[in-house]
C-alpha cells in the first residue's frame, strides 16, 4: 500500500512539457477571443442590430425557427459568439487566412 504522506514526483522535463502545452492552448484561446472581439467591433460598425435578426418575425437566422430572445442585440449574445467561434475554427482547420472584417465572413472559404 502506498503511504498517503508521500507526494507524486513529476520530472522537470514532464512539467515543462505540460506547461508548454498549457501556454500554447492559452495563447490559441486568447487569439481566438481577440479575433471574435474584432469581428464584433467590425459588425457594430455596419449593423445596429444583429445581421442575423429578422425584425418582422423577431427570429434569429442562426437558430432557424427560433425567436430572438435579445431583440436583435448581439453584444454578448451566446448564439452570435458561438457562430463566430465556429467560423474561426473552420478557417483555422482549413488553414486559411482569417478575415479582418465582418463583411468578409460572407465570402466562401
């Protein structure tokens, strides 16, 4: 039986590998967050309300058939942010250059 007072030993090399991996993931998430914020800011310069919001039917085009619970306001909208995250992942997975403007998201990849 192992002694509960003893601690696990991790080699310095293993610790450095884990730290490097964690830093890469944090940097990747940070880059993703920065890109999403840039797209939100760009979208605000073109649209007062969410570009995927239908005023007449009060529906969200990102969630076909569902009403928009935010009345077209897309600041901190989880659906709009999830859409941008999916677009980011799509561009990164295809190793394409990320768009710098919201209007460029409509272009085929």
